[in-house]
C-alpha cells in the first residue's frame, strides 16, 4: 500500500477529479495487469494507447488514473493530469519503490557500440576489487546470483526501479547499466541520479519508424544522459563528441588516443596466439600504467579505457585493474572458446552488416592464416540485411559458411538463397550448411593451423526461433556436443 499523496509529491500534475487522499495497492501501466485499487498510468504506444481504454481499465478496479490528455473517468475514480505520462511513470515508479537509486551508485553507459562490453568490464573490475555490483543491459539484468534475460537494452522505467530495489535488497552497492537513446527519449531513465555517465561513440543507427526521426534526434537523445549525471566520461576521439556533449551539465573527463584525452592510450600491440586474441597498450595522463585485455581490436581499447576511468572513482588499485581486465568476459561478444591448439574459435553477436564488417576488419588485423565466418540471418526481417551481410562476409572472410539463424516463419533455405545473392557480388568462397550444428562441426573438423573462426549472429542467444516457437540452442553447447562426438 502506498499513499497517493506520497507518490504524487514530486510530480508536476493537476488534480482533474477526485482527491490525493487514500492509498493504492499497486502501480500499473499494462492494461492486462490492472488490479483492484491500483494507480494506472496511461501510455501511448506504437500500436496500443491505453488512454482510449480508460473506461475498461476503471471497470477492472483502477482507483487512480494518470493521463497526459483528456479522458473521462467514472465516479469514485481519481484523475491526475500530467504533461508526459512516460516521464510521470518513471518518477512514480521511483517513489513507489522508495527511491532505490539513491541507495546505489548508478553508472550509465550510452553510445552506438561498446555499451554491453563496457558494462561487463566495469562490473568485472569493481567486483574484483570487492564491490557488489548489479547490471542492467542488452543481454540480461544481474541481481546478485540471479540472471534475468533482457527484452530491451534499457527496460521500462517501472522495471528499472523494481530492479534497483531488488539490488538494494541483495546488498548491491553499485549498478552499471546500458542507457539506450530510445530509453532516454522515452524517459525510462528519468529521475535516476546517475553518478557517472559514459559516452562510447556515435554512428547512424536506430533511425526510422518507431525509433528516431533523424540522426540529429538520435545524437540529442544520447546527450540527455550528460545533463542527468554528476560526472561524464566521454570518447574525445569520436567525430560527434561536441554534438553529444553540447549543453552538458556534468563534470567531464575524456578518454581516447588524442593528446587532449585525460586517459590516453598509446603503444598499442595486438597479441595473438591459438585460442587467444588480445591487446596490450599504455595509459598516460591521469594514470601511468600498461594494460592487457583478453579482447581483440582497437574498439576494445576504448571500452577498457572507459571502464578504467570509471573505476578510478572507486579507488580501485592498479593491480586489480590489470588482473580483472585480463579475465573479464562478455557473453557473446568476441567470446573465445578454446577447442584446438591450432586455431581460434569465437562467438559474436554481429547480426547486421555494420557490426559484421567491424568484427571481421578487427580480426583481419591479426593476420590469420584464414578468416572463416559462419553466419545466417533472421527470418521476417529486411532482405537488404541478408544481401549486405553476404557481401561483407564474402569480401572480408577467406571462407564463409552460410547457415541458419532464427528463421522465424520463413524457410531457412530461402534466407540462405538471399544471403548468396550478396555473396555473389563479392565473389567470395562459401559453403552452405543449413543445420547450424553441422556448420559448426564443419569448421571445427576443417580448421587449419592459424585460422580464426567466428560464429556470428547468435552471440548470447540460447535459442532458435522457428515457426513462432523458441527451441533451446546455445552455440556453446553445440560446440561441446561436436567435440564429444568427434572424439568418439
């Protein structure tokens, strides 16, 4: 039970009908979950607008309705008017869970790429140093020993505040979370007192219907984080640095290769041997130390620089930094899986042309004997992605193994045929093996000394979606099965 007046205390609102006296039994924003005596917040979605169903919601027992436009409520129901109901939901949720973010040190990470890996690096370093850290991100929410698969990079505000409350209950001191531009635009993070905000990089993405109207809007939404955090840490090398940080109100520190960076990377060396690809570099500026990370590529230098800069504000020793960075792992993000002394095998989430090109270019810098790419494309999605990914892999990989991903309601072979259209443009070598396990068996059985083999597209996913049903399928388990079967 929560008092209505207490929930509304810090919310700009108008009482249209009824009174702030009394209590509510729950805070609800999904019309399918209305309970007797609840406060219901009307949200306009892409398909469903609960403002149009207030009579039905009240009939189910809602005691208080919060809306951003005129609606009619029956007698005995309180109506509260707000300017933006999504923002109101965020502030009401914080109050409903007794402002749990104020009992945590919250770190938010935004950017087109690198959010996921940076969150896991921050979490890994801080836990190595003895802190108890929760995480909210693209792959999962982690609360103590509990791992909850994610539906959105940045969940709805009510879910975020509920997670914060559970983290406090579990004894977490810190929460590190991915903050998407969509999450910022839709006010899912409104009212969160971010101690630190991080900007990784910016490139055109998430622009289109139901996302961002333009690149300018996309950049502006990223920048909202830096008017909501106390300390900002940003990639000064990014060409859109000034655009994203325009109007920031936080203290600012910078990372990068630039002489201007507060944490500057130099003397980068690529470290490669069978089963291991990494990077060694030197940090100067606010720190003076050598670092090695068990993740390949220049982008991982930026991610680790951001993580190191964050952890400097938590009194983490250089020894803890070094030790943690050498072992930190992100599920499905250039995740090395040791299967042979001769070649390197990894799993990665790259599932569009831009991410696949970035991944393959990174791996080519290690001069493998052959670069082998195994991938498929999801069904009921743009065919353009299939053509583009086929062309990218054909151009950059020495061998492509085209297989199935999540066919959904399409025939897997039809998707493979579309990918082959892109492959034909590049003239690259390929084989097609529709069954993903058999595709994995093929590359393991035919791996050559010095090869780098990447299984792209599934990453952290542990299922395959076929005809509307999700079937268990984890590439790590498929690899184990193949190794057992091949050993017989």
